[in-house]
C-alpha cells in the first residue's frame, strides 16, 4: 500500500521535472543560455546575479533544476527504503525512481557543460531528450503510485503483438522530438511558411531551415499514423477494462493536439511575444504524450502474454 504522503511526494517531483523542462525551453526560446556567461553554478561570479532578463531566466532555470534534484533524490531514497522492506511490491517503483535520479544527474551535468563549454545544436537537442526521459520516469512513478494506492494492482494479460508496436512508436516519437528540439536550438522554426503546406508546396526545396522543418512535419505525420494504428490495434485485441485502451486513446488525442499546436507555432513564429507561449504549449503536450506512451510500453512488456510474472 502506498501512502498519500508518498503520492504527494512523487507528484511534486513530477511537477518539478515538468517545470525544469519548460524552464529549459524558455531559456532556449529567449536565447538566455548565455545569461550567466561561462560561470556555473554561480552567475557572473555571484550567488545572486545582477538583474538582466537573460540572467534571471537562466538562473531561475538553475534554481528550479537544483530544487528538483533534491526532490528526485528524496523520492529515490524513500522508494529504496520501502524496497528494502518489500522488494516485490516496490521493484517497479525502484526502477522508475532510480531512472529519474540518473537522468536528472545526467541532464544537470550536460547543462553545466553547455554553460562552461558551449555545445553544438545536435548535443543541446539531446539535452532536451534526456530531460524528457527524466520526466517520463517521474510520471511513471506517479501513475504507479496511484494504481497501487489500495494494494497491489490488478494484473491482466496483454497480447504479445502490442509491445513491439508500442516500442516502435515510442522510438520514432523520440526521434521526432529530437528533430523538433534541433530546430529550436538552430532557430529554424520559420523554415516553412504556411501550414500544412510548406512554402505553398507539397514538397519544398530541401535546403537549410526549410528541409529541417519539412522533415519534422513529415515525421509528425508518420507518428500520427503510427499512433492511430497502435490505438486501433490495442482496441481490437484487448478488452476495454484491460487498461491499455484508455491510455492509447489519450496518446491519440494528444498527438492530434500536438499537430495543431505545431500549426499554431507556424502561425505565431514571427510574433516573439506569442511564440514563447505557443512553443511552451507544444512542449507541454509532447511531454505528456511521451509519458503516457512509455506507460503503454512498460505495461505491454511486463504483462505480455507468456511472460512469467
């Protein structure tokens, strides 16, 4: 049984990780990554930096990340203590909390390296990807905590055909997210004018920013088709009460919302004040989508037909 206090602790860590992700996106969108110069963890050699918009945005991101690191460490310690008393019931939670801690440390180190030794856009895009995995781990811990709040969760058998499909969707989703992060870090979001066509063409000239944005759009379209296929497959081969149909439906809803938020990004790309918020919305939707998708992957693996429980 999981206490309400622990669930609140896990939720706080999940919200904190979401704030870290959004704060990092804000740093990128406002080009505040050099707001503290080459200093880390101090900002221009000071514990409390002199006020400039860039320095405050960058330093706020560092503060939120530090607090989140403490939260994740606390959650991991708490889970480990429970695991020592009840290994079977808390084995899954230990994996989630341990993964969150590891990826939180990695993303913090990458953030520090990016400040002291400026990194290329491909590396910075990986930084976002690592943060995404860290968030997914905290989200999975929250989902687990609520499923077992009244005792061990009800198990069911998942057809073996679901796991490879869900895994393929999640891997491709990660690739599409990476492409989006790369576009953001190269400041090429305006590579395609108009939506859904790119510069008024079905297939535009594949050069520079236009090529990057067009490939991302095609990737998003393919991902949408893959998610729709996964949903209908899960609905076909499982019973509604088995628990995978509902999260698959949410993933389908979120990918549709993500596609339209991408259209909104295109419409606001020339308005910096609005683009900041539409970009954060785009990030918010994809992190929720990826977290739920990973829950489907994990459960389709753990509960797959023929696996010894």
